[in-house]
């Protein structure tokens, strides 16, 4: 019998952001996203899409998350902002623009979609 060793690819963090009051940190990874509480620092939630995300931003302390993907999936269109309801696993909004993004920023009642 041949012994084949499994090699797992390391998960890569592509970007990090904090919610408005810095109580949560969101990390866009090579397979999805992770949400951490900051006090105490602990993993609170993660979602594996099996595809990389460029940016992720938690909207306040809600289930709504801003996502920018790298590849086309039902949840994360490439280079387009999607507002994703994680409790329903459903994108509520997708920006019509298809430009390269440099960041997502949620302020009070507004969204800044920063294109390069």
C-alpha cells in the first residue's frame, strides 16, 4: 500500500478591518472570512466560501457584511461590493460597478465604495 500524505494549503489573510466601535475585527481570507471579538480577542464566526475575498467589513454589530470577492460565486462577485446577510446566507445588494477596489468603509448611514 502506498502512503500518501495530505498537504493542506495555508489559509492566507488578504485584508483586515474593524467595525465602527472597534469591538470586532473582520479578516478576508483565501477561502472566506473570519470575525473576531477584540475584547477578549477570540474567533466568533467564520464562513468558508471556498474562494478568496479581497475585502470584508462588518456593519456595526449586525449580520450584515460587506464583501468584495476575487472570483465569481453566488455570494462574492469579483471586484464588486456585495452586502451579504450572513444569517440568511443571501446577498442583499451588489454594486453595479465592476472596478478594482481599494477598500470598503461603512460610516453611520453611508457606504464608501472606494474604487482604485
